[in-house]
C-alpha cells in the first residue's frame, strides 16, 4: 500500500536513519554555528572599531580589534570547511547505507516486487531518488540547527549590545522568513515536487524499455512512434521542471525581499530610537551591523522547500519501499533439511484479485527421479515452481519436503536445497566465469568447466577471444537467448542443489542442442531430483513420470513417455 506522508513525518524518519552518525552531525552543527559566528564577528568587530571612534566605551584597543577581525576571518574559512566535510561525510555514507537497505529490501520482496514494478521505476529510486536525499542530509539538517542557534545568538547579542526593540524586530524577521515562509512554500510547491518525481520515474522506465527493446523497434520499423512517445514524455518532464523552477524563483525572490524589508524596518526603528535618545549612535551601529549580516541562515532555511519538495517526494517513495511488507516473510529458526523427496497435496493458489490459477494440484518427486510437467503457456507451470521456492504463499494445500511443510522450513535451507532455472537468464556485465560463479563463488575453474560441459556451452565459450574471461556486454546483447539459457543451466549444475527446477530449459535451443542438454539433465538425476517444466512434448522424453495440466490441475499420464 503506497502512502503519502506528511513532510515532518518524512523528516523524522530520515533523521532516525542517522543512528551512529548523529555525533558527526553534531560536529557539523557546532562548526557551522561557530563558523557563521566568526563570519559575523568580522563585521561586528569592525563596527566596534567605528563605535569606539564615535566615543562608545569599548574596552578593546584598535590593535586588538584589527587582530580579532583577521583571526575570525581565518577561523571562518577553517570552520566552514569542517562543517561541509562533516555534512557530506554523513550524506554520502548514508546514501551508501540506504542503497544497501534498498537492495536488502528488494531481496525480501523479490520476485513478486520485481514482477509487479517496472524496472525503470526501481532504477530511478536507486539512483535519482536516493541521490536527491543528499540535499536533505548535507544541506538541510545542519543548516536548520545552525539557523536556530545563530538566530538565538543574534537576538541576545542585539538585545544586550544595542536595543531590545531592535532585537524584537529581528526576531520577528527570523520567525517570518525561517518558519512561516517555508511552511507556505511547502504547501505551494508540494504537488509540483511529487509530480516531478513521478513523471521522472515513468520516463526512466519507458526510456529503459526503449533501450532494451531497440532491436525489436528497428526490426518492426517502429522508430518514429517510439521517438514521438519519448519526445512526448520528455516534454511532460520539461513542463513540470519549468513550473518548478518558476515557483522556486518566486519563492526565492519573496524571501530575499522579506529579508531586505526587515533590515529596512530595523533601520527605521533604530533611527527612531536614536532620535528619541533611547540608544547611542555607536550602539545603534553595532546592532544594525549585526542585523544586516544575520539573515543568511534563515534565508537558507527559507529556500529549502525549493529542494525539499523533491526530497520529500523521493523520501516518501524510499520509505514506501523500505516499509513495504513482502508477499512472504523469510523463515528462520525453524527446520533445516537435506532434500530426499517432495510431496505436493491439494495445492490451491491465485494471485491478488485474480481467478484461481491452481486447483487441487497433486504430484511427488524423489531424489534420482525426473518429473515432467507439461502444459500450454499460462497454464500455471511457472507458478508451481515459484510456490515450491515459496516466492508466493499458497492459498491452501501442502508442500512437504521430507515430510516437513514448506511453511516450517528455514528460507536459507530451502534455497540451499532447491535451484530454479527460469525461462530467461540474466547475465551480469562481468566475465562469463564470474557470471557462472554466481551459483558458487568458491568454485574452481575445473568445476565451472564441468558445469558448462553438461550444459553444452563450453565449446562456444572456448571460441570467444578471451574464453571464460570474455565480458558479457550490457544486458547480455552479445549472447543469444539459447546461449544465455545454457549459461543458466551451467549455474544450476555448478550449485549442485538436491532439487532442480527447470522452467522451459530447451525453449531457446535447436533440436541438436536440445538433445545434448536433455542428455546432460538425465545424467544429472543420479545426484538430485529434477522437475522439468515445458510446453514441448519432446522435452518430456527423459521424464520418469509426466503430469499434464488439465483445467488448472495436474493429471499423471502413465503411458506418456
């Protein structure tokens, strides 16, 4: 369920992620506060020199005043550097942690989440949305704290050193610019930021699909239509960007004008106080100089909503993912097992708000057997395999491994014992060797070669210029579908799981390679059990028992072999 959170709620949850880095943020605030104080001290001590010249009783000599101005100027530079260092240290460290959290969460949500969400949307979240949060961690928390501390200090300084009337004026300015205006801007720009992140995510998703499907687009001469659609979506993004920039410019102009207005009001109030003999000229100058340079921190806060609208939208999308409940929860602390047999009894399943997919499904397989499941596309073959790995939760019935219900078996033990080779094999932009070793990072080259021989892909790999060190191109474009499928099989053989689930393992290979692969699969059964799913009758030739789909259930075919 996607929620739309209040900005303060989002800020609170994002701040809570600071955890052990909170002390670094405190250091950033301390350095920023003292840094700004040093910046103001340069002009204030300069005004003290003028006040001393006008006759105000200033204890410091001119030499001390000049020395302090130089010292505060140098300190300002060092403190500003430290503030920015600590802010960005936290920001980029947390972005790294957030990416790890998102990856861990996707692991829990997969494969259901990956099937229902467009990949471009997730990529946008992992890149653009998380990077947008850098603004919050590096340019929001610390400046907000600095603004509060500096504004309080200026209020007290002006009150004690000049006039409490002037202090009251500047306090009203701080509240209006640093609190009231940001609240107004947040409402004014909220929808704009949300729309921008949403349109950007959709554009990324569509553009990624276009890149991945460029061959199909060219083959079917659909370039113009696709180009027009990309242009249309790009213009939508440009339009919302222009709207956002216009609103940002208006908000910034209002903030700057408000600061100028309160400075003018302070000047007028100061003049009135001077002519009514309630303040000396030197003290007036000290107060006005302090006020003139004091609006920097609150202006920074006032302008934050310009970026925070996007930050909140990104934060909301990120929190939705981190708080999303998986279709199934991982199981730990229960049963471990080493596969010997599988029994499925009266299994029923349907996807959300969908008609029933499986109805009273029954079958069994033991170690050393190959069980074939045949059926047309969409009949539920792949769904059965997903349920055997507990990617989805069954509606009713039993899935028993060695007599233990799947709901009582630890997820780690289940994944150690059961491997799935799906219809489409994803290849990473790494070497072929590393792609196959995904199944076992500790495997030696001889083990990998043995696995590729079984999958009938070893000979092809040897023909490549760099052999097993050859790098797979982005999205695996330098490998055919059949070659990808055989690399997927190699992974399965390398992992040596006790139950092997093969989903259309020969759908993308020719008859000769199909025979070789099926022969390898048949030999592999001596070490494991195999469930072979296909719509092709020829694939079932190696099965010991065959089940055929009929009206959402399975019927065993005694003489099908």
